[in-house]
């Protein structure tokens, strides 16, 4: 078939790219096609579908249009500078900029939620040896994935598994018990554990109820991650209960007691308490996030120009730059390099 004249293999993302170039999809919607293909949970599929339906695009385009209207009036006023005609007062310009910045902030604040829904959550299972990390992992997965032993230091390497809770993907990393060791292999495992903790979205800090809260390990964790990321869990409550207020939740990796409460705490840590609906415009793409940050920066520069009583030319330039940053999200202003980078990530054709 390839020997036929004018017949060739489709390039990565070519069908979606043609839909974009022919105006059937904007760039954010085109990226959503790839997200749908790559989605592996119900939540990530819903989020991608939300973007494909144009909810984010519509919001961004509305903000862009408001900027166009404001900057156009400023530039029109510059054209009639000799007539001393004011098409929009400084107070109105500032008010428009402030409202747009406020709406951009709302979109930016949705990114942590959108990223979690799209990419999942990295969870480090951390604790001293024999607190039950491997037992907990096995219970959550309903299989003997990790070796359970009373011998300290059994887990030497990082074990990675995936768990879906209410449509959200959690990647569980069972780490080597963090302790001082003279065993070269175990030392390497502990070093890897520290790296996993540093990069984790949630640090599930497991303790043994018969021993109590591990203050020294908690202090060490604070050197590797933020306090807000740590979920303090006490295990073995079937053996001995705990009323220590420093624990967020109590469980038994043996009987399953408290596991549902643990799931609720993990979800709360991951996505917070903000209530986004299926009709909410949510940012899940780092390119969109960076463009929104850039637009906000230009708008803040426009505010400074106004407060410094600079001429309209400076204000208009900042607003146009902000408009261009928003246009990049939906593809109204996009370089070939950006397009090539986006569509190169697609499968052949698509």
C-alpha cells in the first residue's frame, strides 16, 4: 500500500492535528484526546472528557476576549491622543485587570487537583522496621506482594504497586525501614527510601501501637518533606489501641480495621476539600498552568505600570502579552515547536 503514489504512513497525532488546523478542535481540546487515550482511571477519563468538551477552553477564551476588549480601547485612546478622548477610565482598567487575575487564580488553584486526577498520587509507605508496612501493602493489594518477616531489614528495595480508590490512582511505594545500618545493601535501600519520601505527594508514616509514636523518625521526615504531606498512621490497633492525638488514623493491617478511614484520609490529603463538579474548568496540564502563570505575571506588570503612571503604551503591551499567553493555551497563538512537541506524544495516526 505504501508503494501507491501519494500514500504514506500517518504521523503521530496527525488526525487530531488536522482537526486542530481545520478549526474542529482548539489546542487544549486536542491535548485532551491524548489524555483520554492515556487515561487509566475513571477520574482521569472524566477529567480529560471535561477538557475535550471545551470547559477550560471556553473559560480561557472568555478571559482572552475581555483582555482584547480592554487593550483595544487603550490602543484606540492612544490613536486619539490629540483629541484627549477617554474611552475607559484608569479605575475601570484596574478593575478589569483585578477581576481577570482573580479568575486566573481560581484556574491556577485547580491545578493541584487536576494533576492528581490526571497523573495519580505517589504514596511512600514509611516507618521503622517491623511496623507493618509490607503487611499493609499486602492487605491493600489483597495479595502477598511483599515479604513479611519479624527479621528487621527484610525489605531492601523499593516495591511499587498501584491502587485505585474512588477512581483516583495511588502509586504505593513500600520502602525499606529507615534506620541506621552497617549492611551495604540495606544502606542503599534506606537511601532510596529517603529519595522516595522527598518526591512523594503523601508520606504514609506508619507506627506500631505497641511501641508508640516514632518521634525521631518523624523529625527526620520533616527534613525530607513538608509537614502537610505526612499522614501519621498507627498500626496493630487489634493488639493495642492508641489515643495519641499525633496519629491521624488507627488501623490493623492484619484484620483490616480502620482501612476505610485510612482511604478517606488519603483522598483528603490528595485532593483537599475543594468541591469541583463535572462542569468546572480544571487545569491538569503543566503547559496550561505555565501559560496562566505567564498571563498573570503580565497583568501584574500592567498594574505596576498604571500605579507608576506610565503611558498607555506600556499598559497596552502588558495586556497584549497576557492575551498572547492565554491564546497559547487554546492555540490561537502557537509556535510550530509547541505544536510539534504536543502531537509527537500521540500514537501513530490518532
